[in-house]
C-alpha cells in the first residue's frame, strides 16, 4: 500500500521536492515541502546581511606603528615596554642581577607527553588539557541541534 501511494505521489511532486498545497495536505507523510525565501537577510536573517554600510565612523585607517631600528637601544632596552605616552622603555640590567632560575626556563617547544613521567602532576595536567582540546574539537565538528 505504501509503495503504490508513493509511486502515485512521486510524479506529481516538482523537481525541487516541494509539492502543491493540496498534495501536501493529502499525503503529508510522503512528500516534504521546501520553504524558499527571497528575503534580503536570507533564512531567518542569517547569511546575507546589508553590505556597503560602514557605520558612523566610515572606513577605519590602519595606523603604522614606529619600529625601533637603533641597534644600541635594541640591545640595552626592552623596546615596547612603555605603554604610556610619556617615559622611556625599561633598561636591561646585567645578567648577574637576574635570578638563576630565569636562565633555566624552557624557551623552546614544550616537552612531549611521552617524555613526561606518568606519576607526575604535570603529566596528568597535560593529559587533561589534551582531552579537553580533543572534546572541544569534536564538539565543534558536530552538527547544530
């Protein structure tokens, strides 16, 4: 019975899978209607928004920031450390005035998880962080529900 009614309805459906209102009312389980919109905002205002309007300020110009090129200043100061309009950048001190642990910090790539001891707290923090990153990545790939 279902196949015969399906064969009866299929030729009457249009190529875009939308049926006439009477056929949709009579055989609602066999044919689906596709809502088409010609609104400027697209479906429910998503997608194609108003274009060309720049707002009250107009087009924003990019600022070109000054770059320090003096080699003496680059070696003796922390360039860019002064965020105020007045004042100077921080002057670097000799290496002997900084604590010893500063020179033992890892500035390269992070250690691999396989190289860490499974009994350490750092190992389990990394395992947890990588698990959360994996879950977030998988969640972002899911379809919206």
